[in-house]
C-alpha cells in the first residue's frame, strides 16, 4: 500500500526537492528559497508570493517605454517622454520621478554598462534589448537615486515580469542583487581605476572619443584642460528649464507668479524648476517658449550687430531688412528672430530642408504676425536661386554633432560616432558657402553650432575666412556680452573672459558658451560682416 504524502498545516502536501529530500521550498512565512547552484545555503526571497508586485508602477513603466523607444527605434527621449507622461496621466510627483529615472539612466548608460558587464555571465550585446533597458533602470535606482534597494529590486523585477516575461525576471533579479552589493564609488574604483581616458570615460559616462574631443575643445577655445572634469559633470546634471518670452507677444509675469525666476543672462528669459513647463501660461499658445539661453543669446547677437559700417541709418534701424534662418527646424530660434523682426520692421525667411520639420517651424512661427515671416522648404545650398537679391542678416545654426547639448539630449552621446564628423563638417562648409553667397554686401552672418568641437567651430571659421577675404570676423564676444542682461552698475552679466581666447586687437573674436561656466548649452558663435566693395554696393545696402 502506497503512502500518502505528508500533510502540512495548510492541508497541502509538502513539496520535496528534486534530490528526493523532504526539505520544504518555502519557509514558515511562505517565502521561496533561491535555487542557487553554488552549494551554499539557500536564501529566502524578500517577499512572499502574495506580496510580490506583478505589475509595473506607472512612473517606472513610462521610463521603461521611453528608454525602449530610444534603444529600439532611435527615438528622442525629450519627444517621447512628455507624450508618455500625458498618456499615463502621471501627477507632478510621479512625472518628476519618471523624468529623473529616464534621463539619469540614459546619461549614465556607459557607467552602468561597465558595472553590469561584471555582473552578467554573457556579453551585454547578447542580452535582449528590453532586458538590458530594465537592468539600466534598476542600476540607476540602486546606485544613483534615493530609492531603497528592496524597492528598486522589487519594482524592476515586477516591471520585467509584467512587460517582458517571468523567465527574464529571474535573470534581472539575480544581476541587480549583484549590483546592489556595492555602492557606486566602490564599483567605479573596480571597473575604472586610474586616470586614463578609458577610466575617465567610464566614470563620467561619456564615450572616450568625446572625452578627448571636449578636452581639445576647451584648449582651442582658451580654457584650461583641467576644466574637463567640471564640463563632464555639467553634462550629467539635469538642466533647469530655460524659457523665453517672445518680444512684443509674450508675458513672463504669469510665469514668474508660478515660481519661475528671471533669467540671469538673456533678456525676456526665465528659469523654471517646477516640472512640466507645458502647463505654464503662454507656453501652449507659443508666446512663451522653452529654449536654451545660449540659443536665445546667439539669435539676439545677430540682430544687434550693425549691418553696414559707414552708413549711419543702417546702424540704428532694421526697417525693411530681410533676414534668413537657413536651418530653421524645429523653429525655436526662428520664432525669436521673427518676433524681433516684427518689432523692428524686418521680415524673416525660415528655411528647412525636411518637410515635417518645416511644418514644426510653421507651428513655432504661428503666434508671430504672418506678414513678418515666410517658410521655405528646400536645400539650404540652393537658397540663392530663390532669393537672388540676398539677405541682410543670416543665421546659420548648422547641423552638428550636438556635443554641446549632451545634458539635454542624453542619448546622443551614445549614438554619435567619430565617423559622423566628415559628413557633418562637409555639410557645414557647403551651408557656409551658400550663406556667404546669399549675404548682401554689408550684411551680417552668424555661424552657430551647438558643439564646441574644434572641427565644427574654429576650423570652419578659419576655412571660410581663407575662401572669402571680404568676410570680416567681428568681435563676437563683445556682441554676445552686449545683448546680455546688465547689472545695476550697467555691467554685462556675461563675462568676456569666460567666452574664449581673445586674439590681437582688430582680428575679431569667436565666442564659446559652456555648461559648466554659463549653465547653457555649449553654443559657439562667430559673427561675420560682408565688406562693401564699391559705392554702388553701399547705396544698394542702404536701400535694402
């Protein structure tokens, strides 16, 4: 006669292990033991089955979906995240958590990958992309956020179980337990010892080629190389939301009443730390815009520069001028330029090569009186064929590596490669050539990049001056400082000595803003003016 299984207190048969023993797989509280293979004592999980989360909480789910879109579809976090926050109707607190988790995990991805490599038994490239995303999210919570370890583990495993599957959740649980065994400083001492570029790259979460490029950029723009650590740290710091009120159209007072602070550098600007800026007065209408202060300053510097030396009226009025934003998408600088043009009696042509981005430009310009602007969709290199009379002022915010905006676009540091530079610098040269050709004699050209990379900045300036001796490099630093907010003593809040190396008198200057010095994107500015080559040119310029 066969024996019946022994009954436990619950009335259910006791489960035996696979070796035939009669040890229970759950303790007295019903917690399961981990099935380790090391032969050591087995450990109970933190929670009983009834207590374990099986669904992801909304804020972490938002972060997971955004990072998955970035990893799978080359999406941009700053475009996907606001949509997901609205889709899941996150409140202010949860939206803030999702934002910090998303951007933090993206910025520090390289650091976390170096740590995860020590905790996973296979190359990270062999992991399912969703699993790797979840590990990065869990790692950020464990190592860089004020989230208790048990909560970070429990919530991440629940997210994996809900969104990927039960099988991968075991792997994620095991890996994150290894990660949680040490704090971030201890991990960094192990995976990135010393001061080599490789070690700095891991500790600062920047690819090695960007570390080297930024060190070279500091020196080429007159800054000491030992500022590199501060610059890299600034790139990993969440930026404050910068706002601009369109001149003559927007009103900052309601924004200031909701907790924003007046911007210390740019006129009509504000800084906002209160969360979703889309809820602020004027933002939905487009008369108050989210825009980095560096972008605001470079646009204002173009407008402030006298068009033609030797003709007094052209130094005091912009009436009747025609301006061009050669690479206008998605429309932030174009909106500010169009508002300034409307105030001063000028008109703006906003050019964008991509039709979908041209539509974004039209939306950005919509609040500005429509007789002050027009949008052209087409190659910037052919602008002169459609506008043979040329332009009095041209803004060329050239396509670039974006190394100056890594704090705002954290995924871009992992996408960009050194091999991108030849294509981009070639395009920059072509667009500069088109801009010079479309510039009227006596007109002003602003060459701007959101990158301090030497190949995209100083070398381009040297190259275009060599090709066009009639193009005068102006004092870009003084002009930029001149459009900044002034103190009660009438001094500019933008210190000249921080804007770059100043060559000998009369040779002109370029200007370079920095995240670690100015709390802006690393915007580069070079202002040029085309010479008046004859009396006829002078007369035409004055009539223009």
